[in-house]
C-alpha cells in the first residue's frame, strides 16, 4: 500500500488499516511511521478527526 496519501483515506477505514499494520508489522507507532515515512503528528491528527486516539499500552488506535 502507498501510505503517502493516507490523509485522503476516510479515518474510519484508515483505523483498520493502521491497526492491522501495527499488529502484524510494526513494534510501535514510531516504527510504523518511520518505516512508511509517515508524519506521526499528521496521522494522529487525521484519526483524531473521527475521535480515534493512540494507546501505546495496546499499540493501537481506538
């Protein structure tokens, strides 16, 4: 998947994609963002528009 345009993806759909990536391929949000060259603050802000926030303890957005 081309993550460079994640801002164009509906945040409800993006939630599933990001959480799957976190579960299967990334050890942390920082790892995911570094691997896919994603701005972490932008990603969190985009998901926050749908009231999703990152929980480090679970390594997922909710």
